[in-house]
C-alpha cells in the first residue's frame, strides 16, 4: 500500500514535469516567433535586393540612352552650334534658351571645338538668363551654369580662383533654392569642389574647412537615409 509521503512525492514530481513541459512549450513558441521574424527579415532583404537590381537596370538603361544621345549630338555638332548661336541672339524667346540650356549644355565641351568656345557660350547663356530672371534670382538652371563654369575653370584651365568664384555663386544659389540649412547632396558636392579648388590653389586651411563641411553634410544625409530605411522596415513589420 502506497503511503501518504509517496503520494506527495509523486504529485511533486508530476508538478515538476508539468512545469518543465510548459517551459519547453514556451521555448518552442519563442523559437517559432524568432523564426518568423528571421523569415520576415529575409523577405525584406530579398525585396530590397530586388529593388536595387531594378534601380541598377534602370540606371543602365538611362546611361545607354544618354550615351546614344551624346553620340547623336556630337554627330550634329555644327547644327548644334548654329542653333545655339541663333537662340542666344533671340533674346525675346527665353523658353527656347532654357530648353537649350537644360538639354544641350551638359555636353558643351563635346559639342564645341574647344573649352574656350564652350566657356564663351556658357557665359553668354548665363548673362542672358540673369537678364531674364535677375542676377539674384534663385534659379536651378543658373545654378547649373555657374557650377559648369566652375568645373571648366578647375579642370580645363586650372584657374582655381575663377573656379572658386563660380562654385561659390552656385553654392549660394543652391542654398537659396533648398534652404540655408538644407542638407542636400548637390550642396555637399559643391562644398567638396570648393575645398578641392582651394587645396589646388595652395590654400590648404580653407580647403580643409570646406572638405570638413562636405564630409559632415554627407554623414548627416547618409544617417537620415538609413534612419528612414529603418523606420520603413519597422512600419512594415
């Protein structure tokens, strides 16, 4: 006959086994949740990878289209120069000039016979747009022309003071367009260009000053982008 102590011991043993079973069930449930989270993360990563692949393919298509357009433009150089000269003479047609600036000027150097000729027409276009809009008007096309002139003076003529002057004018205009405290990729790139021009001119202290601003802004832009990605991922989960 089983006495009371044995019955009590068996009950305690049964209770302990039930507790252990529940602990195992909780562990299995936790592992299941972890696997679900991992699967969701994998799916998110796969989706991001597919998005990047699509973006890369789109970029390749755009580059192919641009290359084709440049080849076509270079093949029609004389016609392009003639059209440009005619439009510059037609000061009462600002829309045509803007169209030419937006669609022709990115390949100015390839279009004209020499960098000097390209700079000449860039300055004429800049003068005309400033006359139309006003010199202080925050216009993206004027900013692009100033940037292009700075680039030409830096790379083609090694006239770094002139490059700095045009780069700074473009920088001031972009700050008006995007806001004085804006963290924009174009502003960061211009800060880098100005720093490089100062350094090339032998003013390393000023060069380092602008390079530091460039790196700081790019860090802020990157951090904001990553935070936005994390926020989007959290929202999806």
